[in-house]
C-alpha cells in the first residue's frame, strides 16, 4: 500500500468523479458532505505521498523498455503537488455556495473532482509520456467546466478553448518525439536527457524544436500570441476561472515548460543561444501586454484574466533565464501568484453572486457594504502589485536579482518589462480599490445599493483563510526560497 501511495491521489478522484456522474444525491447538503470528504481525503492522500513515504518510481504500464506510464515524486513535483492539494480545499468550499445559482451541480462537481486527479497526474508524472498523457486529459476534463452553462457564450468559449489546447498539444508533441528519438530516456532527469556528444551538427534543429515545444506548452501558459482562450474562459463559473487561472490549467503549462527545459532538453544546449533569446523576448512582451490590456478592461474577471496572462510570463521569464536562481524565483512567484490570484477571482465571484454586477463601474461604493470581500480584494491586489513587504514584492525582487545575476543582456529587457508591468498593475488594482471605497458622485436609482450585502460564510471564510496565507507566506520568503533553491539545483 505504501509503495503505491503515489497512485492513490490520482486514481481516487478520477474514479470518484466518474461515480458522481451517475449518483443522484437526495439534497444539496448530502452532496456537499460527500464532495468535501472526497476532496479532503484526497488532499491527505497527496500530502502523505509527498511528505510521508517518498515512494520510488512506479511503472503502471510498460510498452517497451523506454516507453512506459510511470510516476515519481521529486522536488518539482512536491512544490506543484502541494500547491494544488492545499488550494483545492478552499475552492471546493467556495463552489458549494457559488454553484447554487448555476445549476447542474452534480455534473459540475463530478468533473471538478476528476480534474483534481488529472492535475496531480501531471505533478507526479515520472516521464515525458505520462506528463503528456495527463496534459491532454486535463483539456478534456476541464472542457465541460468551461462550457458549464451551455449558452452561446459558453459554447463559443469551449470551441476556442479546445482549438487552442489541441493546437498547443500538437506543437508540444513535436518536442516529445525529438526527446524520445535523441534522448537517453523519457524519464525526467535534472540537467536533461539529450546526449550532446552524439548530436553534432543537429544542435540548431533541436533548438528549433525546443522553441516549437515551448510555444506548444505555452498555450496553456497563455504566452502571446496564444492567449485568447484564457479571457474567453472567463464566462465559466468563478470556481472554474479560479481553477483555470490560478491553480490547474495555466500552472500545468508552466510546470510542463519547466520539465521541458530543465529535465528533458537541458539548459546546456539552450543557454546563450538564439532559442533562449526568442522565448525571453516573447515572455517579456507578454508581461507588458497582459498588464496593458488589463488596465483597459472594465470587466472585473477579464481584468484579472489579463493580469494572469502577464503574471504567468513573470514565472516563465524566471524559467527562461535557465539558471538555478531564475528557476527558484519562478517557483516562488508561481506559489505567490496562485494564492493571490485565486483570492482575487473569489472576490470577483462574490460581487457577481451577491449583486449580479460584474463591471468596475457597477461596484462603486461597495467597500463598506461588502467589507470582507473588499478587504480581501484590496489586500490580495496590493500583494500582486508587489508593495513591500507583501508577498508579491519578494518574488518580483527575486526575479529581478536572478536576471541581473544571469549576465544575459536580453534578460535586461525583462527587467524593464517587470518594472513597466508593476506600474500598470498598480494602476489597474488601485483603480478598483479607489472605486470600492471612494465612489464618484454618480446618481444611482434609490434602490441601487438596497440588495448589496456581504457574502455568506461559504465565500467569506475561504477569502479570510487565503488572506492569512498570503500574509504568512509573505513573512517568510527566505525559508520558502531556501527550499526552492534546493529544488532548482536538483538537490531535492
């Protein structure tokens, strides 16, 4: 049982989700108890596998000696798996209340539960084949969540989503084929698996393949120009957008790119070459682009979606420095952004659920009427800006210092992009805060604020807990960064 502990948190939610598709619960409370129990139990399974037993590589099925479905937990798996496992619980609690006005809750929670297992399958993948398999399954598991309402907007968003995801998977598959052909193994090995001594005169081809695969996995990470699916997906229920934009889909794209760069191709082939310069230029542009469009977007959830596009490239910028310091800084920002952005999407969902208002000009003056939600948005927003000593400051500082230490001239463009984006982030966050607490003198109907009230505990408790987490992780960046430095050098 201990030996197979790594498989349980993957299979358990997949099987439970399939069963939930066929089960008709007598009432909402019963369903909530079952869903929460499954989620909590699976989180315990995942944390036990990560920290309790450290299981060896487990091969579930072998096609041949080098082609198998296998799982393993290394340092990178620990970071991603822990983040996913801990953030899934508040998301489920929040969804219990939010989904009461969306309908088809049984179907929603079934696919939501299955997605949990699929994401952990990506986190715990022991080789490229396994990761690619679950990477594809993630698209299929989340598509019904994106299209949940099944109205015209949701169907269109689903079409855009599946088109982009399949296109990205096709590009990523090119990388998979070349790693299989020219690598010593498909397993993830820190430093890469390509035998450079036997690849004379083929280096340029492999660098081109890396760039293609980067953009393939970069579709889920919303790298320009493959970002349009993400704002479109904002039509989905807020628990889904929080899941897509903060925890599961986009971070899976980032995770896959880290595996591709550090554990398959290796940085020795890429660092200081045109391939590195190209991807650095694209992520630097995406950083500024996402923040610029966010500032111009009045729809709250879409503003946060474009903010996500920008911040994902913050992470990729650190990864593409191709240094241990850059990777450690990227992982730090990945953790901080996940907690901050899921909080921001929850606040947007609370406004929408309780007041049916979703644009910035519609929530003016709500600060005093919805104090917990407004405070959470303010605190998380200022953390995203990176005001010292809040969490976002530490990760952005780590990214900037890693960029300078890398000695890469092109990376200096990224520093400029980080500064511009931080300024734009301050503008688009502070504008929301100002409208919440200092409304303009606009004449509303007498009953405009009549039905505005704070959200229920199902929504406010996750917000309070997440704000505490943001505050706590911001207090101890050195300790977290020390652990991430061990991961980034392959020591864990």
